[in-house]
């Protein structure tokens, strides 16, 4: 409106000085409202995720919940982004049922693109936490042929690697892990799966009768990786905290540090846990207490 008012005045009698200023700069000046408008639309679409990255879950829910459907003033892409952000907020809370329902009711999602991969990825994340591997396979298969954008595809492949890990399929695990590490620095989500895979598939990891025989350097690397990614991983999936601490206790146990492993398990009392985390805690606790 300000630009249109300026253009109108530039051609009115008595506004010659304004015309001398405005007309040569009209192209530049017309760009300003468009830049501001595009910035506003972009930031509006990202606000839910902005809240989540800062741990403001309630604010994210309050912002996204009324903005889940597209309209004349809200694009399908923005509505889908709000839906995914809201589902992630419920994942933060451990309310996987609400998250699953939101993701399942996505209104006419795009067939391709980042948003489509993000939708599939979070359907997989929820299914993995709920131990529903069939639904996890279905979510992946819907976008199995979509390879771009590469960054979103890598996150999806990290979930596929964890799915293969749960099923004990080493070949599929290594294939998905290779794709997750393709082009770029390894993501915390991928590094987490690598640590899990080392415990599951690495033949050098000692059994209960061979504790302390695993290469100390290997275990130190896994512990270092786990410590370095813990904050980023918990920002993504807070309810995985109990599982992270349990896996850390298992690494300590397999290195022969039984007392430290017991202390780590004791710290689970104050950790955020979902059903998967509690299962892992009980598994590792039984492993440690068996000695």
C-alpha cells in the first residue's frame, strides 16, 4: 500500500521533488514490500519448529494447533508444516497416539519434496517408538523411490537403518546406514543408530562371559559419540533419554566397568522414558545384574 501511495503521488502536481526521488528508484522500492512479504510468509511457516528447537513445547502447540488446515490465506505447505511441527510437539511429550493421528490425517500431502519426506520420516519415528514395525515399513515404502532433497532423505534412511536393526537384518541395516551417511557430515540421528548397530552386530562385542575383552579404543569411541550427540538427540526425541542412558550403561558393562554401569542405570529414575526406553532399561539391567 505504501508503494502504491508513493507511485500515485509521484504523478500528482506539486509532488515533483518526490517524483525525482521515487521514479528512478521504483524498481528497488517495489522489491522491499515483496521481500518483507516473503520473509513474513517463510517465518510464519517456520514458527512452530522455531519454538520446538528452543524447547517451548506449549508455545509450539498453541501456535500450530489452530493452523492445521489450508485456506485462502494459508497454503497447503504451511498447513502441513504446522501439522508436522504439532506432531513433533506431542512426540516431545511422549503422546505418540496424538502424534500418529495428526500425521495420518495430513490433508492431501504432496507426492514429492521435502515436506513429503518429513511426513514419512516422522511417521517412522512414531512407529519406531511404538514398536509398530509394520507401520514403519509402510511409511518408508510410500516414499522409497524419492531421493531428493538429499538432506531429508538421509534422515529418513537413519530411521530405515533403525528399523532394520530392530528386525536383525544386517544387510538392510548397512545399506540404509550407507545412504544415511551419503554426502555430508553424519547426523546425530545416524550416529545414534551406528552405536546401536555396533552393540547388535559387531562380533567383537563381548558376551556375558567375555566382559572386558572388547577393544577399549572401540568402546571409548562409542561412549564419546554417545556423549557428543546426546543433547542433539534429546532435542529431537526427548523420550529416548532412558534408552540413551541404558545403552551407555551397556557400553560401560561390556568394557568391564560394572559399578559405573550400575550407577548409570540408577540415574534412569529421573530420566524421561517411553515404553521403548523402559524396555531397554530392563534389558540392560538384567544383563548387568546377571553377573
